[in-house]
């Protein structure tokens, strides 16, 4: 095993935030986001396990953001996560092979 993506918990807000971060990374660097989802192991606790299941299902991240009632597309957690993902993508790419 070379790479593992480990996702934390946080309830519905955690799911929204983590999907937001991943969407922000995707906005900034499509290849990096694809590489994260294709890690050797993707695991999570609680909300993180839900996100791990979603991103390893083969569906695109955009598919999780099409429902306007979904917590993953509305609210401050999703917006803040997406902004953080965009801002940190270049730094993350330095450490992710």
C-alpha cells in the first residue's frame, strides 16, 4: 500500500464539508482529485465512511452536488469546504504522489 485517504466524521455537516473540500480540489486540479479518490485505501469514520463510499462508487463528485436540497450543495459547511479545497489543492499536490 502506498497511499491512503482517511476521512473524519462530523454528521451531515461533515459529509457536506468533506464533499465540499473534494469538489474544491477538483475545481483547482482535476487530476489531483481523481488521484485522491483512487488511493490504495479510502476509509472514514462515521460521516467519512459515507463520503468514502460515495467517492469510491464510480460516480462523479458532480453527481453528489446536483440536488439543491442536499446538504452537500447548500449551507456554510459545503461552501467553506469547497473554498478550503480550492485554496489547499496546490499544497496538497506537493505531498501526494
